[in-house]
C-alpha cells in the first residue's frame, strides 16, 4: 500500500507529525482547494491510510471533518546495539504501543542476532498490538548501504558485511524494511519526538562505546556519498599536553574515540585503579574482578558523583576533546541545535558543561548565538522511534 501522488504523501506526513486535523487545516497546509483535498482524502480512506474522526470545532460556516491516520497502522522499530536489542511497535503517529528489549551480542553474527530480533518482534506483537505490520525500520551499529539494505564493512559486527538484513527481515515479516546506521535512527527519533521537534537542521552526537554524529539537514538525514557521513569518532584531536597518544581501533592514533567514549573511559578508569591514583576506582575494580567483570564508563559516572577527582578529570578531559571537535563542526555546519545522547551521555551535566564551554568559546559567535546544546530527553527510546520514523518516511511516500 502506497500513496498515489505527492499530495497524498504530504497529507499523510502532516497527519503522522501533527496528529488528527480538520480537512480545512490540511487543505491550507498543502495549498489545495477544498474539493481537491476532499478527493485526495477520500482516496486515502479507500486505500486504508486515513479515517474520519468526528467534526472539528466550528471556525465559522460549516464544520469540517477531522481526519486521522488509520488506527490500524503499525510500524515496528528495531534498534540493534552492540550489546542489546530494542524492539517497539508504534501506531501511525509513531507513538509507542509496546516495547521489549533483551541483551544480545552483535558479534555472534547475523543469523543468531536476527533470530533473536524476530523472537522479540513476536513478543512485542503477542498481545495483539500489531495484527498487521506496515513497515519495519532497523538500526545497526555500523555503516549501512541504503541501496542494498545491508551493513558495509562494519568494524564491530563480524560476519555482517553485506549480509542482506533488509531482505531477510522483509521475507520473515512480510512488510517493507529499511535499514540504517544506529546514530542516524537516533537523530530521526530526536527529530520526531525529542527536543529537536521544531528544528530542521541539527547534529545528534551519540557517545556510546564509540562516538558518532547524525546530521539532519532540512528535516532529512544526510548520509554522504557512501553512507558514512558523521563518523566523527575518527577525527584526530591534537593534544600536546598529554603524555602519550592512544591508538584507535581503526589503526590511527589520536582519534576522538580513542581519547573518549565508553571504551576509552573504561580503559582509563582501569589504569587509574591499577596505579592507585583513584582509591574509589581501585576498590570498585576489585569488586568487578570478583564478579568476573571489569570497570565500565558507568563506574566512572558513579565515581564522579561521589566527587572522585580522577573520575571528574576523565569526564572533563573527554568533554573538552569532544567540545573541540564539535566547535569545528558547528562553525562548518551552523546547526540550530546539538543533542548529546547515547549511554555515556548519562554522565550528565558535568560533561555537558564542559562541552558547552568549549563550543561557545571556540566557535564563531554568529554560529553559536542561538545554539542550544542539550542532553537527549528520549534516552533509550530514540532509536526505536527513529527506526519507525525511517520506514514510515518510505511507506508514506510515492517512490
Ligand atoms: Zn580511529
């Protein structure tokens, strides 16, 4: 099922993003005459996309019918992370109807992980939340070829290179599937339901194990020629004050991600614990080792909350380096908003304060005059909402 022309597609997106509206309001928004908009909406109702939802309040003259997206429309949003899978069912306006998640290891390869995904989709639909599925959006933690619907040389996803994720899930679920990088879908989630709702041009910075950036231009994700736009984790950060420059997983030295991010924080925390520079981290490391684990970025956050100076220093240095990169990006791109998200963004306000101070000091005043830099409010749901948004953009278009 597809809209038949551009007017119908625009009407559907207005209803998705703005909720139920009167025929008169919709006609004004798409600049169509009353009779023309009525014809398109009747056709959309026949196709099963929209339904009438009563009469609007009078604006003088005859009351206009309120139109809404069909209450049976269902999208599935899937967020495959390095260590977990999140699945959600949404309605046509991308509101969450049910959500399930489970730990997973993306390194176990596509067959195992996609079996887990299908299992979770089944659970999310179990209570009748989605008798029919109209589209499935998927985010994966690596670069994706949109044309092939498959990951391309993803560094942390062994066995996934060129694996047909889109076609495999499409065959299993009998619905259109769209696949994208996890950072891009989180940016779309922010655009649809987060702080970025009213913004058309923004940067979404994800600080997880690594660091990436979703670029939204004019309300659309910018992916670049080969789909790896926004891979800011491998921008080199000069740091003459540091005693040694860390080697990155990509083989270069001094990448942003080698300095900061979940993996780098865990490494630096362990070094501080082992050399006795932080008594708090040393004690936590003993606990973790006894449990068979090791220190994580979250431990650094807890240590910072207790006032541990080493942990505070790690967060400040990390925020400073990320701020240096962001200052350049802001001068180059002139966004209306910067949103910081991902697991390590949970380190919170200390980190945000450091990033803000560097960006506001180093970027041009014209670029930062009205530039909010904020933490994501959606947290863990940005990915699944954005995945649903990704496929809805496709299902609600003519192409
Ligand atoms: Zn690198």
